[in-house]
């Protein structure tokens, strides 16, 4: 499932979440009025009212991806280092993702591309010698050295 937590504050007016309605298993965490506002754009969005911060953290940790703007939920996603997208804007660049699987977006095209990238579990990996390749997340998470990665890749061709 994908977790969305978008506060009514600090929204980028150039970002439209409505394209997410084509995805399944979308869960909104946050205030009811924030959910209702976003549900107008994403009719299949489900609401979950977390009973406490531990449950909120657990839901975020077990999600496939977190999408949101600057909020407490984003701070949790950042701390948990789950795949996460931060809606940013030129008038409030206060926070930046740090570490693997964290991205911010300012434009709609970037938002769509990053959702697709994270949902397909691939990242661009520099193989050296000027070549780029798409590599599944699990290979990157194994912390393989470049030489052992290249040996693995050659065996799988």
C-alpha cells in the first residue's frame, strides 16, 4: 500500500495528486478534513485514523512508499528511511530528503516519474565507464561492492 499524508499547509499549487487515482491501495493518514480535501481528487483513497504515533510509524514503515508534504508524517518517513516523496515548492524549501530512497519534487512531471520509479522498485545505477543501468532496490540494499555487483550482473545476463 501507498501512504499519503498531505497537510493543507505548504502545498505546492503546481502539484496535482489526481493521477494517483489509477493506483490501488492508497491510504491517507492525517486529519479528516485533509483526507476529505484530497479524496475529491482521488476517489479510491481510504482513510485510517491512527490511534497513536506507534501505530502511525508502523503503518508508514510497512508501506511500499510514503508521499506527502512537510508534516510530522514526513518526518517519520524520513527517520524510518522508507521510500518517500516530499512535495516541495520554491516558496518553502525547508526540508530535503537525506539518504537512500528519498526524493523531493517541485513539478508535476517529476512527481509522476518518481512515483513510477519507486513503485517499479528500480533505481538508476552508475556502472562506471559512462554507462547507466536500472538496478532493483534489493541489490543496492545488499551493499555489494561494484566488482561483486558486476560479477552478479554478468551471471544474470
